[in-house]
C-alpha cells in the first residue's frame, strides 16, 4: 500500500518549494490515480490551514525545521487534526517517508514531535488581529484590511464556505438528468451548486460547463447589445456566457496559451460568435476606438475574494503586490474606456474584497473621466452596495467574493 503522505508531499513540495499554484502542481505531479481525490483533499486542506499549521509547529518544535520536514509535518498534522487519522499510523508513515526522502537524520525529531503534539495545549495569540490570522490562516495584513472595511463581518468572510462545484447547463433539458443528485439552487438560470459532481461525457459534448456563481453574477450585470469586448477573457467562461447576449464578442488575452484556452472553450460549447485576439488590454489600440456597445474589464487582482477555492492565494499574494495591481487595473480601465462607444457601458469587476482594488480604482478613474457616470448594478445574488458598485461577499453570496461597477459613457 502506498504511503498516504507521499503524493501530498510531492504536490506541496512544488507549491512551497517551487512556487507553483496548487491546481498546476496537482496536474503536473504524477499521482496514484485511485487516491487522487484523497491527495487533492489533503493538499487543499494543508494550504487552507497553512498559518495555523505553522503555529502548531512553532509551538511544539524547539526550532523551525527546514522546508522538506516542515511540509511533511504539515501534511501529518492535517491528517491528525482535520481527518482524525490514528496517531500511530500518521507517525509511522511520516517517519518512513522522511527516510525515503533521504531525511533520515530528521526521523527521530519527526517521531518525537508527532507523538508529543497535543492541540489542547496550544495557546493562540491574545490580540484579535493575530488570533484571527492564526485561526483562519489569513495573512495579518489581510485581517487588518478586512476588519477595517467590514468590521464584525470580517470573520464571516474569512470562515470557510461549504465546498461547492458550480455547474452551468446550456438548458433546463440538459440539467434535468443531473438534478436527481444532491444540489443547491442558485438565483441564476440553469446554474446549480453540487457538493459532489463527477464530470462525464456531457461536459465534452458541451451540455454543461463549470463556472463559478461569481462569474455568472458578473455576466448578469452586463447589458445586452451588438458588440462586446471582454478585455481579460481567459479561460473564456464569461465570453461564452455573454455570447448569448451579443451579436459579436471580441475576447482579448495577453498570453497565447491562455488565448488558446478560450478558443477550446468556445469550440466545446459550440459558440461561434467569439473572436479571440492575443494582445495586452492595458495598451490602447486606435483600431478599437468607440467600437463596442459594452466593455467588460474583469481585471487581474489580489484574488482574496476567491481564496476559499484557491487557498494558495493566501500563501503567495503579499501586501506589497496590491499597489502594482491597482496600477495595472487603472491602465486597463484607461485603455478600454476609449473602446466604449458614446452611450455604451463599461463594466469593471474583480474577485477582490479590498476597497482599493474596487471602489478605489473606479473612483480614481471617474475623477479623471467625467464622460462616464455610474449606474448601480443589480443582481439576484446576495451583495452589499458600495459607493460605485456592488460587493459580493463569501458569507452572503454562496462563497463568492467579487466586485462589479457599471459605468455609462455619456452620449455625444
């Protein structure tokens, strides 16, 4: 029987040691297929609890172990604390794997640590910010931002939402055969949330696709028209969904391999009115001036609104990244605004819950562009209103943390 710690360790070594995103590491690491789901569950769990597991190690280790041993301990602690695996089994497998990895010198330490560890003896930090940071494994800077902006709701935002897979069907008829399984309705047509959903031939046939409720909510804020620009389009979900609202969709994507993802997505979903252009949306092209009835700028951002489903964001995204992201967001808005025809609509969206990326970016743009005025978006998905738009939050929006602002260019 394969050591149950081996595959999770191999994946997480790529994340912690190589800087790979978890989904990338899972797809690129050779795994034992029959236990792939178990491996993915452990890897997601470790990253979701990264700072807490670090705190556990610091509390019981005389000094911080080197990275390979630290990763191994995090996997073992997750299995002990969150999966309730027998201590003897976890300890024996951790020691065995350490020896197999050439870390035999650390085997005694690992054995002693796991046998001595007692979660009931942990003393969490007393300060509210530090306590929340450890409990929810959120970086301290993010905790401070959330508390400052959302007050007592900050803890609910950080708390893990139930695991859901959102499936958007092309029609009610396509959905019907899947709805006998346990599922949750959403406020959007033909979009359902499943606690478990196994992909089958219907996916390849284009009967359904996987698309988050936040992505669908953003599309719901875009008014129908003739020509749409989706300025940051990969992997293509919004372009495909919005193709039903527009005669023609132009999808911009900076990276060639991601542009190919959009083309593949469209082909699978049998969509033929989306044209993919590989280019930088932050650089204005005079050939597109005043061309579009609507422009959607779903810009690069910190991603903290979707950290629940992408826990590596909490590991990699730093406070110092946010000013440079805001600069990119402004550049995309500036360039793409010139593509909106008079009377047309400019939609700005992020998957962030931080004000400087949302109202902050929009407010700065509006201050320099009096030709645009805001129109408050509407959505059936739970949200709060902000000065320039609406904010979806994980605890009221089915796990989604997105922001949308809708601006109208004044007619000439």
